[in-house]
C-alpha cells in the first residue's frame, strides 16, 4: 500500500499558499472606500507609467507556485 503522506502535505501546502495570497491581496481589511469605480475597471485601464524590477520579481515570487520550488 502506498503512503498518502506526500499527497496530503502537497494539498495542505497548496491551501496555505492560496490562503496567504488571498490574505495579502485583501490587506488592509479596514478603511476601504467606495470610489464609484467598477472592480473590473483595471481591465480597460492603461499600463502603469513605470515598474521596477523589485515589483516584478516580488509579484512573480509570491504568485507563482513554481517559484517556491
């Protein structure tokens, strides 16, 4: 009989990673205001004026499941 330990560990780690991404995306939990803009308005918006290498590397490292391997 095969051990299910690694499969369960992978599932728990995936759920933990997903929870941290959601938590980080919604932080701060208070002080939100309705600006009258649709939540999907960013889809029609222009690209940012600038971006930094740190921003790009941080976003890839945090949101990419293969970056933690």
